[in-house]
C-alpha cells in the first residue's frame, strides 16, 4: 500500500513552540503500533538540534564568579543561556559574540549571531546590567542529539569557555494513537495519528521526515542474501567492507575517545579531528607533537583500543 502523510492541524504558541497533528495511513492491521513506537522513540532521541555548549565572559574564570554591576551571577546566566532555542543550519561549531554597554537588559537580540542561524522568538532573557559597564561574551554553538551535561561538554570546548548544559532535542512531546477502519468492507486498515510538539526550531512535519530517514538508514544497512537457492534459506548479513570502515573512521570525531583536556587539545592543535586522521600516525609520531608526552600517548593508545578495538601503527 502507498502510505499518505498529512498534517491535520498545526498551531504556534507565543513562545515559538509548534504543535501539529499528523496522520499516516493506510497501514495494515497491527502495523500502526509498530510504526508508531519506532517513530516516537526516534523523534524523542535521535533528531539533531543546535545549542549553545559553552560561553566565555570577559574577566570571568569560573562559573561561581559574580560580575560587578550585573544582577545575575554567572551560574544564573548559564541557566538562562540553557533555555535559548536556535534554528538554522551549521557545519561544525561556530562562535557568536555579544558586546553590551549598560545599563539595560541583555537578551538574545543583543547577540551577533552567525550566518544561517537565528533565535526562536520571543527574545530570551540573559541578564540585567545596572551600571555603565561593558559586558563581552562569546558563545560556542554546535549541533548534537539528546541532552548533554556540562561535565561532558567541558571536555570538548576550548580553554577559557564555561560549559553549558546543552539541550539538542527539538522535539518536546510526542504522543500517538491508532484508528481502525474498513477498507472496501473486506480488510481492516489503520490510521496512525501523531501529536507532536517542537521547540520551534523545526516543524513537526520535518521531524517526521527526519525520523523516517533515520529509520530507513538503519534498516537498509542490513541486507538479505540468498545463501542456498535450493532450500530457499536466507541469511541476514551486515554489509561491511574495508572502504566503508575507513569512511566510518573519518566520520568519528576524536571526542568519542573521551580523552583528557591536555591530550585532546594537543591532537586538535595538530589538526587531528577524526579517528581516520589519528590512525595515520604511529604512537611514536604522537610524541613529536608539541606538549604531547608519553602519558598522553599512552592514554590515546589505551582509549583507542578500549573503545574501538583499534591500535596505532
């Protein structure tokens, strides 16, 4: 059967959130709950988003600081930044800047956002400045999935930046139900109806399309091959070859090694960003990098073997 997908209704709140009801039909009897569960879990956990993951504030060295002339302390500012919602497209991490001359109220409207990005309205409150002072901030923006605690984010941000709990999940709520009907009075068909709420950075219809593509990629990575044509027995194989494995390594960032800040920064300064690039070096080559000692080399070798069962030449 050819499936149809249709947005039945949609509304946008003052906070920018978008809620839509989407129908998928016709499905065979029993397929509604199967498709619904798969899409719901994918919508809640695998749709990527954009978030601020770090902030650098002039004359501030740690999150427990206070800023003279500013109502909020640094922790409150970080919590306010956590609530910001960004939409658009970026490739890799980007830096946005804020230069505010007080007194006045700082909001997301005061941030010089990078090209192809914008904040979902209304403007998010950041802080109140009482005195005639200048507040300078830099924001590190990146893409991701799910929820990333600041403790983990801190491993991947440059020195001088304070980590922010990053909320990458654009889908806030997902519910679905199944309606049954008769097709030509002979067979029972099902209509799958989703109620989806997003943060406004993406429409619910777009999230359905993204979730469908994610599931398609998962299942098409498996292929069925006839291993015995006489008995018509089939075996399920995972299609893996050497070139695909190398491509995978080039798509895995060194952040996945969970290295110490020192070892991570040394690799970054050597322009090593992926496992594919790292595997072109030997363990002895690493020692030639600036500030890269034997302890860091042992850490890279150990984590590479432990997490990916790989070793350097």
